[in-house]
C-alpha cells in the first residue's frame, strides 16, 4: 500500500476534533507553500511578462472597472 493511501485511511479514522486541527494545519501549510512559490516566481522574473502585459492593458484602457 502506498504512503498516500495509508495517510488517507488514517485521516478518515481521525476523531472530529483532530480532523479540524489537521485541516487548519494543512490550510496554513498549503498557504505557506503557495506564498513561497509566488515569491520565487517574482524573484526569478517568471511573472514579469504577465505583469507587463497587465500594465500595458491598463495604460491603453483595455480594462474593466470593478
């Protein structure tokens, strides 16, 4: 049995209180991973083209006010 399947089975067995704690931890962990990836993308210039395109669209009036 793979590790992932074992983890899934163990999660399903958790008492409700423990599941709530796990869910909150995982949401925090996932957010941290996302933030780390975005920071790396910004540092590496991976978002430069997207940002420049958005700025050019804004400057040329190609946007929709919210």
